C-alpha cells in the first residue's frame, strides 16, 4: 500500500454553529473524489490534497450558519472561500 501524508491548512471563518461541519467536510471530500471519475488507485499525488482543501473549505463554511442541512455550502461558495483563503498547506 502506498501511504501518503501531509498537512492541509484550514480556513478562518466566523463560527456560528458547528452542527454539520463534519458532514459538510466528509460529503465534500466524497463528492470531490467521485467527480474525479477515477478508481482510488489511479488518483495522483496532488488530487488528495485538493480534495482535502475543498473539504476543509466546505466544513468551515458549514460552521458559519446555524443548523445541519441549511449550513451546507454550495459549490460556488466553496470555490469563493478557496479563492479568498490560504488553506493550501498553511
């Protein structure tokens, strides 16, 4: 098994409620991997880091609003936070 590890930084947001943050993170991670359209063994070195960065942004945004489902971010919101933040490797 090829083991990989590293660090992916988070995104600072004004936290309102942490309900749904883990669900938002995991859902975004699985979504990102499924969108790659590749079997897991074929995923390259950079793709897991990008998936984790995407997921960190989704989890962070989920804490900015109250509730579980209402707090889940849309893809555009995640992209916006990723464009503004410095989550990659920090």
